[in-house]
């Protein structure tokens, strides 16, 4: 099999979408579709069938995927050696998975830095739903993971990037936030909640254990909705400190400290133990570690 076709097959296997596979490979959708047609002829099978839930693999594709994934990983490790990756000329694509909204702080900084030193590299920031990072790694949908959850794996190294606390943010033109809030004061404000925090909010769990509860007036899909809504309504939001700092660079939102009821939480990088054999991933990991200054800004 043409190795380029193998990469297209694996991109379709992981993404289950021609358009997302094209982005992952830095190709056009017609190019991916043409490669899929070649794959179907070569394998004598449809391989991926379009459904309302995306491109679903056939049983033949499932058989191929497990073997092909391992073979490509083995070849990458065998051929890649430290020092052989040239970011200035490379056209490689990388996918970094983030949860907890870390991409708002780290992701944008990383992308800007990669554009400076590796103009032809494609870097995708993948938002991973709470509690699903392990599954995402199992499916090899991402190259590196940045997580706020206590996830450990025997096949991945864990590197602490920073610790953070929860803070309160609001628009000073609409809410008179002091420099710090006690829990009783916090619970008097109408608040916005991120949808994923309904089940995964350690802060709210600790708050309830102390006999307090927040008044939630709005629930939004992601942290990205907060600046606009906080700018137009008399509400506040409790967010990780790195989120508040990132939004503070773009808006006039005010930050109020809160009692530390859950203790410092870690942001951690997960990278494959085989990264030493992949010069490209080794470079990307170094780029992330070199951005540690953003956490103490």
C-alpha cells in the first residue's frame, strides 16, 4: 500500500469525517476523497460508509486499522531520530488535545509560537470532553494531551505544567466585584455555568459539602461564550485562574479571588513514552514546556 494512502486511511479511521481528515492531513477534501476511492479499489471494500453519525468503518476497515496503526507507529519510531526534525521546512501535522479550557491559555500561545518557527506545520487544537481524554488517547486521535484531570497511563509520561486555583470574573461596568469574595458573597450573585461542569465540577461539589450552593441563571457550551455574556449581563462566572487571565488580556473583565476550597489543581502534559523516537513530537513537547512563562504572567 502507498504510505500516503495509509495515512489517509488512519486519518479517516480516527476522525470519521472526510473534512476533519483533510484538516488533520493538511490536504483538500477532494484529495482525501480521491485517496479513499483508491483505497476502496485496492482493498475491495467500501471501508467507510457515510451515515448521519459520520463515516462509519466496515468490518474490513476495523480489521485493517489495528494492524496499520501499529505499523505506522513502528515506522515513525524507527525512522525518526532526535535532531532530524526541521521545523522550518517540515509540513507535518500535529493534534494536541485539551480539556478544562486549557486551550484558551496554552493553545493560542502555542499556535502563535509554532507559526513563528514552523510556518508550514499544521497544528490542530482538539477540545476533549470532560472524562474522555483516556478514550481519545486510546483511539490515537491526538498526539499529545494537556489535561486538568488526574489521568495516568503506563504508556504515557506525565509532566506537570502548572497549578491553578478557581476565581470569579465579571464585568466591572455591571457588577461591583471586590478584589476577593467570601463564599457567602459569591452565592449572592447570579452566575453562568459551563455545561461540562454540571457533572465534573470539583468546585461545586466542595461548595455543597460546605453547605453553600450557587444560583445558576445561564448554562453555556464552553468558556468561549463567557466574555460576550458577562459583558452584557449582571452575572459572574467561576473559572480556573488561567481562563480568567486569558480573557483579561482581551477584555475588561475583573477578577476576584475566592477561598481555596478544593486546593491547587494541576495542569499536566501527557506524552507517549516512545516520544524519544519521534523527533517531531519531541520538538512539539519542548515547545509546550518552553511556554511555562505564560502561567506566571
